[in-house]
């Protein structure tokens, strides 16, 4: 190597070292820890609420009766707004449920319909009357097949944190056995469980919600129906005794917010596909709409905010419950 080349290379190496060393030192003093979610656009959607979820019911019709259109809007909403999970309030598969965890309806009515990235979150389903048509336990077993389908049993409990101190308690229940005399023992066992969960709720539970398929009040076609009256007889006293804030259901294929006498608010989100009519002018109804759509809940320690959204993305109604 010529002398001038040796001097040039040595000088460049020295300059490189003099530049890199401070940069290395600077980097080592500021270690960062990022998860993928921290860098996602969804990280910028945070708001004043701690828990957000969508509620949809009466949907499983292979995409027909505007099920696909509602699903698309749910995906768009979940992209533009914070969302932690989805609750299905039953009648997940028409007309007679599924025959096994390998039933094609899981694909044609669920996996292939709710395809948006924002809907690849946890789903917490309960059963409706149509889901009892064949093998209701198949939907429990499907939790081992699908990552997002989370149904550990026919009725179960979920708790979600509302910051450092408070929680929301959700009891996912199975109301269909309440309508059948031959399931009396099953109903009694579930009622014992419901009472125990509410009675033993920890002091940090700020909001209590129960999710079942059949409403205990409605302004749909089942105002004085056997289903509604029976579920009311079973649950109304429990709601009042333990000050349950919200009962969320489906069964009537519409969107409703009702406030009958007593402590509990009734929300119905059963407009995932086929619709049924509603009756206006009933005193305990705050809102009713026979339109395809879903509901969106946002909760913190002091507020529970609810929106009813139709399949075009229009907010039909919103309300806030406060503590």
C-alpha cells in the first residue's frame, strides 16, 4: 500500500470511530421498549374510557339479511374507535345452532363474515334459543378451535379493570333453559351461581352488567310474550337486590334502550341480521329502532356510555349512565 493511501485510510477510520463512539454512547443511555401495539395507529385512539366493546346479536345467517353489511360497519367502527372485544348476545347460528365444533356454519356465518382486522379481537358469546337447536356445547368446544371465540361454558364471568382501583363485572348467562320446565334443575343451579357472583362481588366492582339472550322488558313483538315475562320473573328481583346497572340482551331484532321501574337499564342489541318491528310511545322506552346495526359501550369508573349505530355508521342514539 502506498504511504498516502495508508494515511488516508487511517484518517477515515479514526474519524469514523470518533463519530460512532458518541452515537453509541447516546443510544445506550436511552433504551426504549416498544410493543407492536405501541406503534400502531390504533394507539392514538385512546380516550377517557378504560373499557370499550361492541355488542351484536341475532346475526348468524351466512351473511344474509344485511349481516355482511353490519359486519363491515363494525370493522370500520373498530378501526376508527377504541375497541377491546365484542360481545355476542346469542342466536349466533340460525336456524338450529351447530352440530359440532367443525360445523361449516362457524366459517360461513362467523369467520368469513367478521373479517376486518379490528374484529380479530376476543369475542365473548352467549347462547340464544336458536343455538339450543342441536348441540349447544359445540359452541363451548369451538373456543379450542378459534382464537377469538371465547366461551368457556354455558354461563361464565368476566371482570375488566377500570384503571388502578375499579372494575366492571360482567355475568354472561344462559336464559333459554329458564323457558323450559324440563331444565328446572339447570336453571336453579345457574340462579345460585348468579346470586353468589353478585353477592360476593369485590368492593372494587363499580359497574355490574348481566348479559343474556332474552330481554326482561322490550318494545318489540314480545312485549307480553311468555319469554319476556318468564325471564322478568326470574331476574328482575336479582337485578334490584344487587343493583345491577345494565342488562344487555338480544332476541328482539332491533336496537333499544329501556328504563323500567327499578334500578336496571335494559339494552337490546339484536339487529345483526333479520329485523323485527318496534312499538313507539311506550313510557319505559328511551329509544327504539328497527334498523340493522350494533351497540358500542365505553366505560370508566364514573361513566358508562352507549351508542346505537346502524349499518351505514350513523349514530342513531347515545346516552351516558353516571355514578
